[in-house]
């Protein structure tokens, strides 16, 4: 793997590592709108990492595409599980995680 290519993969991983402490702090100290924004940002970075890995390793496309699809379901589940008081959204979020 070339240096530029490996840096292309390391950047989303580093972003996720730096973002997680802030995200965890907001879960315990903020309202739902802030939690939704930080949770979706973390999920977006996680999904971006999977997409970058898929792009950098085209020889594993048949396997990696399933991983990215599962990450998309996880992203959807994260978005829906924030609304715990709305039982329909909560059920859809749980279902999305189980499918992924």
C-alpha cells in the first residue's frame, strides 16, 4: 500500500478516535438534538471509514460491500434510536440494527 493511500484510510480512523470522547460526553450532558447530531457525525465517520476501505481494496469488493451495507443499516439505526419516546422510531431502529 502506498503512503498516500494508507493516509487516506488513517484520516477517517483518526477522526473517529478524536470524535468519540466528545460524543460520549454529549450523550450524558446534552439534549436530544445535540445527541442526534453527534451520533450521526460519529456514524458518518464510521461509514466513511468502511467506504474508504472498500475503495482502497477493490479485490475484496464482494465481501466489503456487505460490510458497507451493514454500516448503512447501523447508521439508520443510530438515527432512529435517538427517539426513544417514539416507539415506532425505536422499533425501526432496532430492526435496522438487527438487519445490519
